[in-house]
C-alpha cells in the first residue's frame, strides 16, 4: 500500500470481494466463504512460519479446537458471539502450552513436535464421543444473528466471514508494523543476532505460536456454522500440511500471501474437477512445478521481475562504462 498503484489494486480487490457474491450461485458463495475462512487460518500460520520463521505442522489442531468450542457451546444453548472470543482465547492458551515444549527444539524437530500435538488433538476429537460426538460429529450448528440481523443465508454469512477477516487483517497489519513485528522478522532472519540485540527469542517465539493459534481458533469458529456440521476429518495432520502448503505457495512472509495460497488450496482443486479422477494428480503436479519455479511463493514474482530488471540495467550500465573507457583509451 506504499504506492498509488498498490493502493488502487487493494481497493479494487476489496470492491471485487464485496460485489462478487451477487454474481455467483449458492455453491459459488459457499466456496468463497470457505476460502475466506482459510485465509483467516493461514494468516495466523503465516505469522508463525513466514514472519517468526518457525516450522509448525499442527495448525489444524487449533482450527479444530476453535470449531468444536463454538459447536459445543452453541449446542449447549450459548451464543455464537460468546463462543467466538472463547475459541480465540482457548487457542491462544493452547498455543502457549504447545509452545513451551516446542521452544526446546528447532527446525525439523519443531515441526515433528507440533505434528505430534495435532495427532493427539485429532485422536481426542475422534474418540471422546461424550464431548465431540466422535466420528458422528456435531450437526445442526446454527448460524448466528446480531441485533436482529440473521446471517443464516449464504451471502449474509459470507459477509460476516469477510468482515471478521478484514478486522483480523487490520490487527495483523498493525502488529507487523509495531516493534513486535520487527522483532518477529529479526527472529526469522537471524535468531542469534536478534538475541544479541536484546530480542527475547523464547518470548517472541511463544507469542508467535499463540497469536497464530488464536487466528486459527477464530477461523474454526467461523468454519463450524459455515458447514453446520463438524467431525474430526477436517482437522487431521493432512489438513495442517495443506495449510502449510497454502502459506508456502502464497509466499511466506508476504502479507497478502494467505489470500493467494488459500485460493490455490481451496479454489484451484474445484476448478480442476473437470479432470475427474485425475484432478488430485493434476493439482499435486501443478503445486510441485510451482514450487520448483517459485520457491518463495507467488508473491515473489514482482520482486523477481524487479531484480531481473535491475540486473539488466546494471549490466547495460557496465557495458556503457566499458565502451566509454575503451573509446577514451583509443
């Protein structure tokens, strides 16, 4: 948003997101809401992975904790608007609990630690039928209303999800521009140098886990009424890997990376349905090729083009200087 062109592009994208549901059918609006929910979830994972530089494969567990928190409270007769902040707080606390032992390990071992947490959480959701319904799940999860305005319709619920996503995006943008955000970036780039400059590495790592988990909890709270039914299947280790893939494909450490990454992970498979039984193979091959050509994600394309342009300009300048020297020598 630092240039007029970027600001115009951002405003155009916002206008498109507001207007698009009026040109889509019921299934299209549902898919768009599904995408927004995963944008919220991957915003939190992008903070943990892209900005703080940590490896987490347990994000779907927090996503599930948020979903089950809202579903259980609403089935008990409590309001969605009570369950939403409680889901965020519970996931924030869970992120701190998971983060403490995770601080003792780094790199790939940290990924394995969070993966183990995801497995344990998924087994709890699957086996504790008295609370979660087990494999039968929890059904008839109502969509909320606020001040007499019902969000039961697909378009209305999409706008609710979009409003929550916009609020969380604004909060995250403010966080990243604060001294905390600078500390997260320093932690990712060089933890030893960050510690030498006075950054509390353990504290900020723990904070990144907790805030990322809270975002996943809010996404899960939106996910349960969207589907109106939940079971343990969407919260498995495979879902965590898919979320991690969304962050990597979009561009870890780029603010708008989750929007593109979630589009690849949610919308692209639906567009590839024409391939029928081969659509998952086509999707996997497309992602592999994308990672080979763009290891830093889709949002690295402008930077790559700018770097090539600057390299060509520098090469041309050197050639011109050499020609002038050669002409002067003659």
